[in-house]
């Protein structure tokens, strides 16, 4: 605060000196609606127009309305400012209209249209080197400290308004009718007060209201009388807090891995990035926390690879989420560890086998015991040792976008807490007893439904067998005649396939004889040649097309392009102003489109296409790919069809085992196409 001798250049009735002379009041005059409408404001005061009273002209486009906010100062007389809302994305853009209704997006276009330069504000003159800039602070004692009555209808006219003094200036407050000496501090408290919600509209006493500076001064005069904060006691783990668990660390494979690698490539990771998968240990509390996929961060920790846990978020636009869990080599303890890299926190699991990579660790992993961190904590119960993170700590680690880096891995300085939604969807959260019981009942009900479906399938199969027996004698002669006319190789081919026409049993990859699941195959079957001819990938382009924008933040989308995208369009990825990588589409003229709706508008047609699957690198090219319903009421999953088209499998492991054991066209489910 300045001394009382320093006067405001506008006059003695303004500024801090006058505020001090009047005893530093906390509140200004309390105004009614009628008083504010008739208040005599100082000369030079100009209140902006009431934008809510301006109607949108009839000659404006239907997607544009009058901007209710502050208009730009350089807008010519008679022109108006609008807001256009994009139908596809909901984004808003400011625009400007001439009196004739012609729309402009930029000031320079308006200047070109008018043939004149619009008003600009000159920068303030440079201050002297010894002069420090101090913004003007308004005080409740200033003559112009008169509140503006809100234009919107949220503030009833029987309320009163006033200003409260803050160190930075004036803050509006709101006083309900019939209330003396109390006020509502924020605008968003008025509606709850009118609705009777006292929890969200607490009235503040004017007599007890004071500044934070006064509160701090009182606290300094009476040390030790503030609120006592609860001291957090750390949990420490020693060797006895770990127990052996069968965790397996393997090189990950499968369809999900292919999608993860494609998303990592978008973030500048090489296509050869290594992904590991951790499985095992049943329902163990801490083992569940570390299970999942881990990717190589392309950086070293204590001279060896460092892996970070991630998961694929399935949605219309799949994305990756990384947690704060790592798998790394600890040179200090000579072991591989799973846990956080943050200082002060330790490992959740470790393996003391000295090997170059964790997949070579054949010794059992030692994991924190199930009940660690749940014992009542006290200052006397803390034992020495390395600190270890609890399962709640693991669940609250940050989710962030993967990034490739150089040098040793370092913990992030800005670790945000995991959202409640992500925690609820994580398999690391332990269910309460009631939820466990409900989950068990649900599982029993599902098993009962499966048994019923299986019995129904067997009944249908038995009925079909009876019908076949009835017609067997009648068709014996015709069957013998047909058999004599068939080539001699047909019987051998059937034997190699492991089933006769119409037979409802087949051999699985482990040699078990199973029944047909009763599901007819209805999805399109794709060969390698068909997929290659219908698929486009950015990886196949030699370089950035010449008609694309020259913006360095725009690059070719490296993965598979959208099937509905026209042949003369391109798919790119662009880094926006916030650093986020977004997918966009480029027209033959080099114009950008944000979404499919934008592409359809620019093409003036509806774009549809059958979804083309991606070919798996591990699948032999004489096989085929399709989709299939899992069971009678199951989900749609990818399936891989044998070369002769009679067998299918739904996992890479089954296909590789079938090929390895020489049971191609013999093992797998029977593929039946209705009408064939």
C-alpha cells in the first residue's frame, strides 16, 4: 500500500490514498435495481450495448447467429459480428457481416473489400528504465465503483448488488432480499439460493469477512494455533513383504498388439518397437496391478531397456493410455523390478535373475504380499527398507501419451492422478464383498445359459441325424451312383479334412473331438489379394504428395487409411497448436477436412464402404480372413480360415500350432456357409 500523501492523478477522490483516509472499508455502497438504473455515472463512462437485444438478420446463413460477446473495436459502422457453429464438430468460428449480409472471416479480407485500412491500436509508449509498471487498482471508495446490473435474467430484480474490496480490485457480491449483513460471494450461488439449496449457496457474514493478508497476520501473531494437519505415515517393505508368484513375461503378439504398434508408429516410434506381456498369478491383488502390455521406451535405465505399461482404449477412435508403472533394471539392487520410477517409491515385484532382457528371466518373480499396506499404520510400526507403492498408488499413477526419448528414463515431474472413470474400468480395483457375490451369481447365470444353448444345439444336431437316417435308405442308390461318378481323390480329400459332408464334429488343435457350434458363417471372406487391392496404407507412399499443404506439422498417416475415403483423397496426421496429433483428410485440391462429414460435404455425396480387415503378417497368404460370431449370442471376433475353406480358428496361437503340427485343413472349427 502507498502512503496517504500519494494522490491519484484523476483526483483526490480516487485511488489508494483516499481508500486509506476512509478507513479501508471492505464493502462499497449496496445498490438496488432502481438505484443502479438511475445512477449518475462519472463522465467518460460508456457501457457496452446489450447484445441480447440484437436479433440475427434474416439474410444471414442458418448456421450463424449474432455474437453475444464483446465485438472487436475495429468493426466498421453498420457491420455486425457473428458466430458460426460447425454442424459436424460443434466448433465455433467468429465472422463479420457487411450491411448487405456478405460474410468475412478475417480482418485483411474486409480491408481488401473496403479498400481502406481498419483501425489499429498503437502500442503504449516505452516507459523509462527506472519506471516500473503498476496496473491501476480500483477501490470501493472510487466515485466510479458502481456495479453494472447483469443483462441476463439469472439475477432477480429484488436482489441487491455491491462491490467487495480485494487486493487486486473489486469483486461483485449479491445480497438476497430481506437479508441484512450477509451476501452471496459468487454469481453461481444465486440459482442454488433461489432453489433452496443451502449447501451450494452459503451466505457469508459481512462482519467476519476479511482479507487473506489480515488472516496471515493473525496467524503470525498466534503461531501453533492453526489447524493441525494429519501426518501421513509411509509404508515400507522389506524382504519378508514379498512372496513368490508365477508371473510370465513374454513377447506380445496378436491383433491387439498390431493395433498398439500402429498407434505407437503415429507417435514416432519405430515399427520394430518391442512389446512385452505380463500374465499369471490369478487374482493376486498386486499381480493384477502389473499385468498387461509394456512397450520399450527406446531409452535406457541403468544401461538396460526400460518398459512402460500401456493399454489400448477401445472406442470409435482407439487411443493409447500409459500408466506410471515401469519394468526396468536396478543396477543398485542387481535385479529386474516392476513399479514406479518416482523418487521415494519402490518396486511392486522383482526378479533377481541377472539377464539382458526381462523375457529371459525364468526364475519366479517375487510380488508384494496380498495384504501389504492394509495393516493399521502408526509411527511405531514403520520398518526400515525400501518404500513400496500400494495398489492405490499404482491405480492413481498418471495416464499420459507415449513419447519416444533419448537417454536415461526419468520420472515425470507432472504426474496427474488417474481419473475415477479409468480406475472404475481398471481390473486392478478390488470389488467389495457384495459386488463379488453379484459377480459370482452373474457368472453362474451365464454358465447356465451356455449349458442351455449347448443342449439346444445338441438337440438340433440329434434331430438332423434322425432325419438323415430316415432318408438314408431312400438315397442309397443315388448316393452310390454319385460316388461312382466322383474322382477317386474326393474320399482322400475328405479324410484329410477330418470330416464328411454334413458331419457336425471336428478335431480341435489339441486333438479333441468337438461338435459344430451351430453358427452359420455369414460374413465376407477375404483373401490376401482382395485385401491388398482394397486397402491403402500411408506406409506404401514414397513421400508426401505434391498437392498437399506445405505445413511441416502435416505428415502422411502411416497406418491403414479409412475404407470410405475416396481414391483421390489422402489421410494425414497433423500436430495442432496444443501438441496433440489429430487425423485429417486432404482433398485432391489440397484442402483439409476434419471428419467424415466434412469429406461428404466437400464431395457432395454419402460415403460408404465395407470395412476391409488388415492382413496379419504372421498368417500364410494361402489362408483367408473373416469375422465370426462367437457362439450363438457372442461377440463378433476375427477368424482365420484354412486354405481349403473348411476350417476356422480365432487366435494366432491356434493357427501357428496347427501349422507346426501339420494339421492344416484338419484342426479347427467347421466352417458352414448357409446355402453352399
